[in-house]
C-alpha cells in the first residue's frame, strides 16, 4: 500500500489542476483568481513530493511517470494559461493570446514527452513545466498589480512575451538543476 502513495499524490496534484479549471469556468466565484493560484502552487508542492517520495520508497514506475506528466500538463500547462487568459480577458488581441497560449501548452507537452523518453536523473533539459506554470501564475499577479496599468499595446506585448519566453525555455536545451 505504501508504494501507492506517490501515485495518490500525483492524482491529488491532477485534482487541483482540474478544480482550478472548473473554478475558472464558474461565472461568479468569489476569490477565483486567488483560489486557482493557490491550487496551482500547492500542486507544485505536491509535484515535488510525489517524485521525492517515489524515489525514497523505491516506487518509481513507468505508470507513475506517465501519470505525473498527465497531471503536470493539466495543473501547470492548461490551468495557468486559463488563469492568465481570465486575468487579461478583454485586454489582449484574441488571436495573439490564442497563439501564445497554444505555444505554451504545446511546449509543455513536448517537454514532458522528451522527459519521459530519456533519463534526466541528474538535471532537467529545458525548464520544467511545473516551474513555468508557477512562474505564469506569479506573473498573473504582477500583471494585475502593474502591467495592466501600462499602455495597452505595451501590456499586450509584455504578456505574450512572458508566455512565449516561458514556452521557449521549456523546449530549450538548457540544463536545469534538479532539486
């Protein structure tokens, strides 16, 4: 039973991502942005511990690795992009936001697939989607506080540059240290 703990944590991470999306779809949910941000960040904490516990319990499996990728694309790919789209709604050109959002999610999926096909036990190749998703959540709050006050075209350029920059970092060949 103990060997199932990492997968249970991964499913909890996925649940937080799905709940984030469902909350964002609600027309009137109090504190929507804060709750979704907290769910995504808490998902990051769980994502760290599911892998850590799997290694400590010698319970790393191919199923667990695949399940973790599915959870990550939901919690750190789809949910953060939906949050940014919600926060910036109406202030961004729809086509530009759609292109940068797709680039972020597709880069995250590509990065996860590359991770699953290779052994990166000493380092990550490309920014982990967990870090990119959490960075996007933090940027959402920065946007609300400062960027949204910029000239609209400058705010639009900033939002899309951040999203595309994070996408590029995920698919880059840069090595990131594992924790």
